[in-house]
C-alpha cells in the first residue's frame, strides 16, 4: 500500500462505505458478522457512560467523518482532524450534502453504485473538519471533553509522541477513547516506534502494555472492550478485524 493511499479516490470511496454504508453493502444475502457493522458510529458512542460534559469533542484521525457526525448527536461542537486532505474534503462534502453516491466493487472490474445517507439525528452544523497532524496539534484548538482516536495509533510515524502530549487538549474530567487492531506496518510506523508486536530481550512487547505505561502517569483507565469491524473488498469478501478499545479519564 503506497504511503499516499489515503489521498486516492479508492481510499475515499472505501472509507465512505466503511463509515456510512448500509448492512446490505457488506453482507451477501444477509450472511456475515453483523456485530462488526457500523464501526464509526460505535466509536462515536464511546463517550457514553464516561464523559460528564457535552460541550466539545475532538475526532483525531477522523477520515471521512462518520464518528464526528455521530458525536454531533451529543456534543455542541465537534472538530474532526485528519492528515489526508482528500478524506477531509469527502467529510465536508457528505456533511454539507447529507448524501452521496459511490461506486463499489462487486467482482474484479465489475462495480455498482450505492447511496449513502446521513442519519437524521446527526447535527452536521455542529461539526468542523480540518486537515492536521495528530502529532503536531495546534495549541489554539483548546481543550475537549471527549477525544477519540479511532484506529489511528498504528498509522502514525511516532504514536508515542502523540500519546505523550494528548493530555494538553483534554479538559478537566475529560475522557480519551482509543481504538486499534494494533496492525503495525513499517510503511506507516518505523519499527523503532512500534508500541508492540515485537520481542525485547526475548519477551513479547504488547501495544496495550505500552499504552498503559505512556498514559497512566496522567490518565486513569476506565474500561476496555473488543470492537470488531469489517472493511469491504468486494461482494463476497470482507476483511474482518477486532480493535481493542480503551477508555481513559484525565487524572486531576
């Protein structure tokens, strides 16, 4: 996968389907793991039961904005940030137009068009999308009651640097939610910056242990859970993954 994949038309189409696609686009004749559907929406509800305040939320690594728009149902102001301008442009379009028609692969070169539509309960007027770097956030962003980092850390060049500074953008009593399948690949993260998935002095290093070591000086771990998701390749093939979600409260 080239490093500019997220700026490609293929990436935009795949992410729009991943964030907004209906069940029938993923399930052949209704067959398939339904618990893995609507991952972006489920990520956008990870605040539930944990975030006390509902003023501001940050969706860091927002892609085409599905979680950001889910967050808009709860929060008065949502900011979605992604490094790929093409994904941000798509997020802006879908939030403004409320629907889109995209082309998806059925078999080989055979494609078909499907419609995606925003849920009526979303409040796109409360959401702002912008291009940015998760490892170099601007101070003027301010503090947030809830910060979501969905499937982001294993796509950053230096995830530890991002995690060590994220507290600067979280309000008192604020909550951080991280999801990741921990798919460490050198085309995204140089091996010396992997949080896990390697051996050190003969012992396996796991990403969640690294997360705890990095975050627990400033955060309290509130919850962990498994979150399956599907990425569609064609009509008869989906990529099934299980992200681990961890939810953290900023210590006071």
